[in-house]
C-alpha cells in the first residue's frame, strides 16, 4: 500500500503496469477525478474493408478481446472497485464507452454504489461511415458522469461550462470531432499509434467541468496520454496507468512537449454559484435603501417603490425585485439585481447589484 508521500511521487507520471494492481496499492481516497476509457469489447470479428477493398483500421488489439461477456463484466467490476477505493468521497468518475459496453458498465457502476449525475452523448461531427451499409452510422459515444455517493459534494463548474458555450447553459449532447490530423499520434510505420485516441477537446470539457486547478486526475487506461496532456495544460495533476509500453512511450513524449499555462490568473473562471446568497431585504435592513425609495430600469421607463419587507411594488404588481422586473418587461424571468437601479445624491442611476456586492464584501 502506498503512503501519502509515495502517492505524491507518482503525480504527473505515467506508470507502465496493470491498472487494477496499481490502484490497489495506491492510497485510498486520494484522487479528485477519474477519467476511464476502458476496453470496449467491440467483438468486431472479421476485418472491416472499405468499398475499394482497403482495410479499415479497427480495434483488433488483444487488450480489447474478452472470451465472454461474463469475463468482461468481471474485469469491469475489478477495475471499478479499485477505482472507487482511491476516489475521494467528493470525487467524480467519468467512464466512456459505446453501445458494445456502456450499458453493462453503467449497470455495474450502480451496483457498486456510484451515483449517476449525467450521461453525456458525444456526437462525433466527423464519424467513420458504416461501409457495409447494414446499420446506421455509429456517430456517437456515451460518457457516464458519476459521483461516489448520492450525497457527495462533487465539483461542477457550471459558470465555466456556460461561458464555454457562449453564455448558454451547456447541454448533455456535445458536438465534437474525433481525433485527426496533427493531434493523432503516429507510430514509426506512419499508422495511428493507438486505435481509439480521444480528442483533446473532449477531455478539455471533462476536466474543466469537474475539477479545479491543482486537483489530481487519474486515468487508469491512459493510452497515448490525452488526459495527461490536457491536465498539464489546465494546471491539474495527473496519474496515468497504461500496460502497453509503446503507448507509454508515446504518452510521455507527448506530455513532455506540452507547455503548461504559466499565469495562474488565466486558469481562473467564473463561479457565481459559490457566491453567498443575498436577499434584497438585507439591503433594506442595512439602510442602504429605505422604504419609499424608488427603483428604475436603466431607461427610466419602469419604476417601483421599495417596501419595508424587501418587496417592491409598481402599478402592475407587487413582489420580489425579480418578479416585478419580469412583469415590467412581460418576460418569463428577470434578474432583478441587474435590472433595477436607484438614484444617488447626484441623481445618477446606480445598479442595485453594487449594494449586493458591498454586503458580500463584509460577509
């Protein structure tokens, strides 16, 4: 069993070994996030060919072949049990798969006590076509995002995800391309080094969504190191475990070439969810505004009077700053803190959100 000190020695390294063996030796409750891209057990059988009879580079490696579904399930239960042990109580697990395995993985994951938060559909914008024309083009994979317990206080950087999505709440379907071009690692023969290398854009979103700078991210099926490369860029620590020495060599060279962000300010992001809640009534209680004061919208088209209980009233209705603001605009919702203004001593309009920030500054 590794001690905490020994655990630190494996930070930001790639371990060439079996992931179950290594995780069973690691310190319990020691990693913040696990991203797992396990064997899919694709069961491809005969080689795939294109219409011109050229071969398709599918997944025929030994590590993806299991003698039966029972054998695959048993392996899944082993690595996931080991992963659960090293995951912190408030940590999160991501597992990616295809229709070949993801339903079995999800079943076992729940059996072991994980709590599913979302399933994410990765829609591939440039998927490999179905050359035989016997099925739909397999254009997506599924990620399961889960925490260790139902009551785990997992990390979710909601505002950062919203900012990445042009200030719109991010959905559970992600449209991202597969790994191609310069990003795809090649072997000496010019062929792709790993058959299922994931794109950095996918890991960027996973890591940004569910971790903080300085967190430890474990990838037990490290492959050619996409998780480590993105973690290093984003100021996170990583631990990679990979059995194939050729993949390990490629991953190490790839990660060594990554330049981390040097200015920590660039790693900061919005997190409004963490700010303490301030009711408008607190503004009235503290005398920052008084009953009878008038609030205006920025154009002075609408106004409302402040009441002693922290509600406001205009000719349409009475209620919270949000309710009355929405009614004034005939809108379904309104953030009253940024909609309403008050007059200062110079008769200039000042947003009431400045009063909320002043209260937060003294909390």
